[in-house]
C-alpha cells in the first residue's frame, strides 16, 4: 500500500499572525507545545528565524531520545515558517539524508489566525514497504503519517492554549 507522504491540520488561535509566527519560528521554544520535541539549540549567533538558519532539535518518544539537524527553508513573518530535517542521531545528528519537512502557515481570519501545521515525509528514496515497517517499529504500530497527524493536533491545541492564555485579547 502506498504511504501517505504528507499530513496537516489547522486551528484558529485568537491572536494575530505576527504573534503566532514569532512564537512558532523560535525552534528553542517548540518543546513547549510538541509532544516529542524538547527544544533546540540554534547554531550561530542570530536567534530570529531566517532562511538558512540551522538548529539541532532534541526529541524524545517514550524511553528513546534523539537529535535532529534542521535548516530553515521559509521565514516569512506572519505568513509562513518551514524547516527541513536532514540529519539524525542519538546524541548528535550524524546520519545524513532527507527525513522530513515541517511547515507552518498563518492566515488572518476573523478573530485571529488560522495556523496550519504540515508534515511531509522526505524519505522518498525508501521503498514503501521498508518505510512502513520502520515506521511501525518506531511508533509502536503506526505509520508516520498516522502518528504525526496526532502529534500535529496535540501541538496545535497546546499552542492555542498557551497563546490565548498570554494574549491581551484572550
């Protein structure tokens, strides 16, 4: 069965697109919302997001932890933030290759911002049968598409709760 290569979900947050972008485009803060990410270490001196920014994300799923190397591919304040994951390893991201792309889109709507989170499987060279077998081991029985759909929903709900509790408009 061919695998699903991309999944997404959206939520409306009752604050403006620039505020949502500012929070989501800080890789060091992602651990506040993501069920797997524990934050990141930005490489280099600049802290605001820019195309080409590199960061190492720390992640944990159950007893397993790993680090990913990521590069920002879109940094358009109030509109879009994206990065690609291109290396992975237990303590350091040593194994290189296309892994995934994460994208966040921000659309002003009445009363706030529609935030859309998109995960794309970049392991296109992997045969579907191999990817599906690996995914089921790594996620305890699911494909990454099914698994990431749940992670995305959790991230968006946590982001909404955090932004609306701190927003002067909430």
